[in-house]
C-alpha cells in the first residue's frame, strides 16, 4: 500500500517545519477587507474548479473567507457556479432566491433538519444576499447558480419529483407515486429502510427508483421544451432519490462503501452542472475531508475516495484544492447526531499535528501555497502528520480518536488557509428575516 512508503514525522523536525512555514507563508488581510482578502486568490482564477474546504462545520472565519474568495472569483473572473455540501432541494431554494426566479411550492423551510446551523447562519445569509444583488442586473442566462451536491434528501427529492410531474404530466405522476410508494413508509427515517433490507424484512426499492429515473430522462425532450430549468431540477431530484436509496442500503455494509457512494454522487452532480453550462467554472464549498485529495490521507489508504481526489484525476491542474485550519477558539457543533447545537471550545492542537506547526510559525492568519517554486515548504511538510477534522459533532474528550487522522498535507491540498484563533458561526432563528421578500429561502 502507498502508506508503507510514507515518511512519518518526529518531534525533532517540528521547529524546522515551522520555520519553513513562517518564511514561505503570506499574511492575510483582515476578513473585513473583503476585496483585499479576496484579491490574494486571483492566482487561482485560471482554474476550472476552486474547491474551498473547512476544518469544521461551524467556524465563522471559514465561511467568511470562502465568501470573500468566491465573491472575488465571481465578480472579477467570471465564475458562474457555487456548489456546496448541501442537499439539492434546500440549495434550490437559495438558487431561486439569488437568481430571482419564482420559488417552487414547498412544505418546509430550507435547511430545516439537523444540522440546521451548517447553512442556516448569518455568514451564509450575508453571502447569498450579496449574490442576489450581484445577479440582479445580469441577464437571466448569465446569473450565478447556487447548487447542492449532497445525497440525504430522500423525502424532499421524492416530493419534488412528484410535484413536478403533477404539473407537467399527471399520468406520469401517478406512475411515479406508485414506484416511490416502495420507499414512502421509510421516507421520514430512511436509515430504517437500509436496516430492513439488510435484515431481509424488505425487498430493495432499487428497481423502482431506477425505472422512474429512466422514464423521466426518457421524456427529456418533451419536458425540457416546456421549462428546461424545471426539468433539470426534477431530473436531479430523481438522481438524488436513486443515490439516496443506494446510500441508505450500503451504509450498513460499511462506512467505506457509503462514503464512496456519497462522494461519487457529489462529484457526478458537479460534473453535470459544468457540462450543462459550457464554459462554466465552479467554486465548491465542502469540508476538508471532501475537497482534499483523499489519496494523501488515511481515508484513501483504507480505500475511501472523495470529491477532491476525483477532481484531481478528472481536471488535473485545472482543479485547485484549498484546505482550512485553526488551532483553537469556539465552534458550533453538537455532542451527538440529532442533538442540540452547542458553542464548544476547540482545544489547542496536538504537538504531533500539522495545526501545531502552523501555530508555531506564529502567523495569526496566513495563506500557504506550495505549488511551483515554494519547494522548501512542500519538503518541510512532506512527512505524514496528524490533521484535525471537526464535523457537525465535536467531542473534545475523545479528540484524538474522534477528530484526528493521518495525512500528507502537500499532496492533500494545493494551498492552506490558516486562522490561529476562530469563532463560532451565528445561527439564524426560524422564520424569514424581517424585511426580506416572500421568496427568501430561510422562511416560509
């Protein structure tokens, strides 16, 4: 395996690595200087894809930095798609808002299920309001899209397909409803569907959802002629249903299989977005564990791949992978799945981690780009070290086991954005913000 040939770090090389970082990194402007901050990322503007990570799902500085970089790439360099680690139907609500399109009928608020704070927060709201303003004076076919890549929206995606067919082809809607009836007993708790199939209590619904997807795509010409945007949305929701059905079945076969299925779906969705709009370029927002090259991490050494690895193989140097990290501060996270959000204290990084090296370099916030001539930094970081990943769950008491993994950072990312001390995001309350239009995605 590749891992057998990787040099591992020792405590004696940390001062040398920190010194190389100090000399080879660039200080970043304050985040309040949106234009100045974003301009340092002009160097990546020739890429087809710029993938922006995060080391947690609840850190304000990561969201603000991604917004500043994305605004610059859109405004000055013509990027046309923002694709995020979120469910398609929820992101579609935002897409309708930022592109000034009439909202589709909905039964619930966007991002209304756990973890609500991941996208329902003040930092995201500021960005989408900026994007709506940017799009306002542009022709409809050139407006920047906001799209979701994820796979979890089984119930919402079924509802979206049935609602669409009910408008354009009522007879086809009746057939689709019968096919999806195989899943409806479990659509509120799809995890139970996977368990029932595993235990032999339920026949898989794969044939039914595949048949529906094929029939919908088979009517592409007739449906798209009526409303191409609406058909594209419905077709993607049918793809999500197909992927979600497989995901919930495979999650009981092992985390590797379900992880790979999920990231393959996200990559395929991203490719579909680019192919649909020739000449388009995209910015991706997702966790470091999704956008860094998995082949350079313990994930990949154990057989998992991710969006970053697939993009690296498909787009080579035209995909730029940028990771994020922090040493300490506060983060919005839960203690377990489906439990309430808390503001938790992030512990200072372990001395055998990459984050420790960045802290020792003494730069409060910095950009380290080891492409091209920055060979000393690449060499100094080329030993395998621990790297921290905090998702929607953070358990400081078991941090080593729960949140650290091995990686070779210069092969995982093309560059790294560092904030030594960070703060939690600001979640939005339920309902539409005061003064916002009825089309606003964060309120009914």
